[in-house]
C-alpha cells in the first residue's frame, strides 16, 4: 500500500500544479485537430467519408510521437528530481521502501497520462462524430487504451532512467537520447546493416526477414503492431505492406507479427524499470 500512497501524492501534485489540465488540453487539441485535418484531406481526395479505422490510421503516427515526449517529460525527473532536491531522504524516512517509491512514481505518473488521454479523447470523440457523422466506439476505445499503454511504457522508461542516475540532466539526456535512437538512428542502423549484408541501402524484394524484424522492435512500431492485432488490420504494422504483397523472404518473422507488438511493449516497460529498480536499490543516496 505504500506504493499506492506515493502514487496518490504524485497524482495530487499534478492536479495542484495544473499539469493534468494542461495535458488534457493537449490531447483534446490533438484529437480534434487530427480528426479535422484527416477529414479535410479525405475530402480533397474525393473520399465519400471516413471510417473509424481511417481516423485511427491518421492519429496513430502523431500519437506515437506526442505520447512518448509527454510521458518522458513526466517520468525522467520522478526519482532523480527527488534526489537532487533532497526530498527523497524524507520520503524514504516514511514507511516506504525504495521499490515503493519507484513503483509509486510509475503508477502516479501513468495515472496523470492516462486520465489526460481519456478525457482528451472523450472530448475528441464528439468532434470526430461531428466531422464524420459516425464512429465505432469499440474501435476507438481499443485505440485509446493502447495509446495509454504506450504512455505507460514510456513512463516506465523515464522512471527507470530516473532511478539509475543522480541528476535530472543525465536522466533527460538518457530519455531523449533514447528517443533519438528510436526515431532517427534506428532506421539508419537498419540501412547500414542492410548495406553490409546485401550491398544496397534500399530493401529490394525479397526483403530479408531480419530487416523487417529489426524495424519492428522499437516501442513505436510495437504500438502499431498492437493496434493491428487488436483491430485485425495489418495496415498499422511495419511489415503490413510488405506482407500483403508477399515480399518478405521466408515469410513474416515472429517479431513482426501483430500480436508480438504486445509482447514488445511489455518488455520495453519491464526491462528499463527492472534495471532502474536494481540500480536504485544498490546506490547510496
């Protein structure tokens, strides 16, 4: 119960600082703006109307950028900030273990992200209905819950990194350096490996299975795979277009299977948090 007490304090602090309100407004604007732009583009292209899946496709990529940034901003200072200010010693002087503190921070800050997404997306669904005239509540709910799951993953990464270091500066460098790796360098590394193995930087059919698997590993593509698995659509996955055309050498690797996206998200949440817990448990404050 000590972890819950820490989580409640973190959540109350976010409410008092109006951080929750700010995040909610961001997600309302994101959902409404994304739905509006998507319907306008569909109209210019001569579409007769958009399905809920079309809208989710339009919102998926922006969400995979917005949610990690917000979650890491919330998470990277969770423990390191308390250490810098000296309040961590006071917190541990209460009946809380170090594990209680770390897990409580994860729960509390995930709750902030989750509530802001739920409220923001709930308000956004009204705008979506106004723009499109129809919506599938179940598909939209699945998308919302998986987006919260992505937020949870990045909160775990942020809090895990925060638990490994004494300063918020180092935690921030680690957190956003990781984003740079996922968003910028991962594809470059894939192209370099492809060049070393095939002599070309552009994949040509048949596309090596390892290449598709490698591109499917980061949390963003795993989030797309999880959405694809939940909604039964391959268009959300990294390997979707390759798979439907039968261009993958040896068939779709298990890592790139839509259902495996859920496994990857769980691993991205568990491993950094576990490493952070082990490191934090062994250091002197």
